[in-house]
């Protein structure tokens, strides 16, 4: 992407910086929250160089830019002022309301809720990736005999990687606070209370303690939990606002923090914290049950049809489930294997088309996006090739379903989270590592072969370079004669 030309075009087509309420990014997407969607030109955005796809949401848009996302984000933050645009413009149009009933309303609420939760968690993905890859590297080094598991170096780095999972609630507080636009400091303090080993040591062998002599506090381990941290931040927003209204201004500076802290801490220790932890445990147990008894089906669906989830943006809704599996089992027993099967099937199908096509433009796109998919960045290939050419889509889906079913039958545990690609296969370092090699080999070879056989420039409506040259030769004499 040429930032000096593409970024100004992007900002113009989204209604300039004044129309941007906030900007965040994940591994491949610029995530804009927009004041007035009527000022956004979606079709023009899709034509800008470097934009692989556009995902429209109710209150914003997501631009898929692939590996350039970090630099694009920094360029926008450096050259445009969007931090002070919290208030919506006076000309903002009222959102359109549509009637939803029955199952549609329930499903819409469910997916909206899951999407909201995933937005609260997406910012912590770099830390989880770092933790998982550190564990994987240590496993590989110990396996080849470079680093002994008994060495102090191994144990220190292993504890460092494990600490990331243990303190997930702290990261969840920060990302949730960013999501709902509140200061996270008070919730940091309360989550620190919930994670304090000294506090729970007071209970000794008892399963509960009494506060004020009558408020029961159940002994619970909040390490690696998600929902208590989310609920804590949401409650802080309303408790702090309520306390601010009842405390006189002259005492607000010191009374508001202490009252908000005490109220929030007591509620979290006695009621909300245990409820959030129980919800998380129940969901984790349900997911684990499904992943053990119906692993073959889950892997079949995720590997074969996962690109449609990415295309709709719904793949982020699976993040809470995967994190809960990690916190419960210490590894992922189905999602990672399915993602790797799907990723290698996508790369194989795109590169198969690259070898078959006789159009230089198509070859350039398929080669570049196929290679990026192979190293773990799949969205450019999905938006630029998968959704564009039917033969690539069919080849990918067939190979994805076959390799996904194989993943469900053989099983391959991932010991960390990272984009699925050839550079991160060390996440599966363990007893079943050979299973993963079989799965991704089948996915890539099968999809590559199917794509090469099925792809045709003519069927896909693509002109070959030879035909373009012939047309240009025929047009040249006509131009000279004119």
C-alpha cells in the first residue's frame, strides 16, 4: 500500500477525520467507528489500492489491508486528528429501524452479543500469540535437546509464558474499558483484589469467608477468567457515574474513588464475580463437551466453511470460546487444527490458480495472496481470490472439508494462539505433531490439485495475455488509420 496516496483517499471516502469516532486495528483490519454511515462511500473504498475488502457494521466499517495494517494505522494516527471526535456531528442521520421477531431477533441478539464480547478481547490477541509461540519455541528447543526442561532458563521463560494466561483478566479489563470508553484504573484495582493470593489465603481450608459478619464471599480462583473482568468494567461505568451524582463536588476528588472502589469490590467479591466465573465455566464445559464428542463435525465445518465466517466477520465471535478452552484445558483441542486445515486449503487453491492462469494480473494477485495465506494472513486471499473465482472456492471447500474431517478424527492440540500458517506450526509441537503435518499436507496438496484442474481463465471470465495482445494488435491499425 502506498500510504501517501491510499490513506487520503480512505479518509475522504469515510467522510474525513471528523466522521471518525474511534480507530483500532487487529492483525489485518483497520476498524473504524463512524458517526454517520451516510457519509461513507463503500464502493469507492473497495476500489482503493491496498484495500482487499470492506466489512460494513452498524456503527462503522472494517477495511482489510493485510500485513500493512500496523503501518497504515500509524500513518492515520500521525497525520489525522481523530481522538477528539467523540461527539457525533449535529447532521447525523437517525439510524434506520427494522422490525425483527422470533428466532431472527434472538439470533441477532446472540451474534451481536458475541461480537461485542469479541471486540472486548481482540486487543489482547498479540499477548496470547506471544505466549503461545514462546511455549511452542521452548517445546521445540527441549525436544531437539538444545534446552533442558530442568534448566532455570527454561523454567523462567515457561513461567513467563504461563503468566500471560494467568493474568488474562487484567488484559480483558483494559480492552473492555477501551470498548465502552471508560478509564480502566478502578477496575484494574478491583481485579487485582480478585487475583490476590493473600486475600484468598485468609480463608484457610474454608470454602467461604464473611465480610461485615454477614456478607458471604466464596473462595474462587479468578485466574484466566474472562467474564468477571468484563462485568467489572461495565459495572464500574455505572457505579462511578452514580457515586459522582450523590457526592458533593467539594468532596468528589477523594470520596468518589473510595466509594466506587468499595462498592465495586464488595459486589465483585460477593455476587458478580462468582456469577461471571460460573458463566465462563459453564460455557467452557459446554464447548469442551462439544469438542470432544463432535470434534469431527466442528473441524469439518470450520475448515470447509471458515472463509465465509471470515468474510462476514463472525470468526471473531469464536475468540471467547477458544480462550475459555485454553484457560480450562491449557491447550486448544479442535479450533487450531481446523484453522490450519482451512488455511492450507486456501493457500493451495489460490496457488493452484496462480500456476494455471495465463493472465499476468491474475497471476500476480494469486501468487501474492497465496503466499501471504501460507504464512498466516488469509484475508487478502479470501477477499481478492476466494470470493471472486468459483473454481478456487470449490477447490478450497472440498479440500477444507476433507482435511477438517481428518483433523477431527486424528486430533492435533495447539498449545497457543497465532494466525494459522507455515511460520506458526510450532504451536502444535507435542506427541501429535505428525497429525498436523498430515492434515496440512492433505489440505494443501488436494486443494492445489483440484484448483489447477478446475480453474480456467475462460470459465472465470478472465482474458489471457495472448488474447489481450491480439486485441491490442487489431486495435492498433484502426487507430493509425483514424
